[in-house]
C-alpha cells in the first residue's frame, strides 16, 4: 500500500528558473451580460486557483446567483472581487427556492447555479432545478471545471477507460453490502463519495463483497494542502483504516474493475454437462451450462455430443 501527498500552494521552495515565470494582471474585468439560461458553474473543490475564467465571467454577470451555502460561495466571490449577491438554494429550501429561480428564468433573466465545491448536479439538489428548467423550455448551459470524481479517478492510477460514479454508499451495513453486490460485476472502475467516519466500514464492506484482492485508492482532501492518495488492495486498505487511524476531510473511494474470471477446468465442465444431460435434452443442457460457465453454447453442445459418443463406444 502506498501513499502520495502534496502541497496545494504550487511552491517548490526554490527559485523559479528564468523563462518559466508568468504574469497575471491584477485588473478588474467588466462582466459581460449573459443570455437568459440556467448556467451550471463548476467551482473549485479546494484550491481556489482552480476556477476557470469563463466561470468567473458567469458568476459576475449572472442576474441571479444561486448556491448551496452563501458563506462558502462568498469566500470564492471575495477572492476574485465579484460583488454579485448569492441566493441560497439547497436541499432544505429547494421546494420554495426552486420555483423562484424558474420564475426568474421565465422573466428572461440569467441564473447561475453553483454547489459548495465541484460541479453542480453531482450529489446535490441542482438536478431538480435543471430538470424543471428543461421542462419549462429554458436553456441549460454547463460551465465545466473542477470535479472531485474525475480528480480522484485520474490521480488514483486505476483504469479510467470505463468508470461508474456511484455517489454515496448507504450508511447501514446491509444496504451498503447489497449495493456493492449490485456493482460487483460491473466491468469498470467504481467511484464513490464517502465520509471520514464511514470510510473504515465502507472499505471493509467493499473488501468482503468485491474481493480483497481488488486494487483501490482512498483519495482525501483533493487539491488541498493535505491531499492524499492511499493506494493498495481493498484488503490492505481495510486493514489500515480498521486499525483505528483518525481520518479527516472529504474522501473519494476509487475501486478498480473486477479481474477476468479464470476459465473452468475441462473436467469440471464435463461433469456439469453430464449432470445436466441426465434431466434435460442436449440443447437445453448446453444452454444451461453456457449460462453457468460463460462458455460458448455451440462449443458446449459439441462437447456434450462428444461425451455421449465416447460413452456409447
């Protein structure tokens, strides 16, 4: 099991070589007016420098700026000198605030939506607002940027050609194990959000259901000062976090895809075919054997005919 950590301030501690510096002008940029639409704006997941220029323009130019927590968003706005006043839209007031935002769109205004960190609609109530806006005939415009699942995936070192973001696992053990069982055969890397006080139970359950040999990575405090990637098998990670280590910060758990199952032994296949052929016709026996072994039905059918021929001889 290995662990990576880095600082988020971008400083190496030494002098910057000549020719490798850059200049960022400290000037006010006037906000451009936005066309009426719902803008889904990704914000930094930790390091405030991870904001895009387009996101800043959108936050400054929107007629209405909606966010999960006005205090959190205010820190970002103050960092970049944006005077726009944020409007609270979160899980507890979505029933009241959502219609007000749709009414603003109906009136021809531009509405920008941000979450506390990362991309809106990923595990937050913004999905309902976007769905309502689409149903009302309004444009929905993504303004891409930081994303914790993608940052964890690319930093984990696990396969990323196919992946499934599965959100948060259930908090109760049986429900958590049932959900993992549903995902066990998915031929892709799995990405979960998890909380610090549940990571030990989550990794232990994953090791028990998915198999302790599967590679995984616990990604903690992404883009922040104490960013950490702890890599190993699920069994190794379960042993580490089950040993009482104190865990703090936001976590993404990444689990590698299942390995290819070993092909069944020829003798085992022959026994299965013989057993099935005692109670069903050869064609049905071959079909059932294909379902149980994953082997081609055509090959199994021919193998069964060969077995019957050898028995007759």
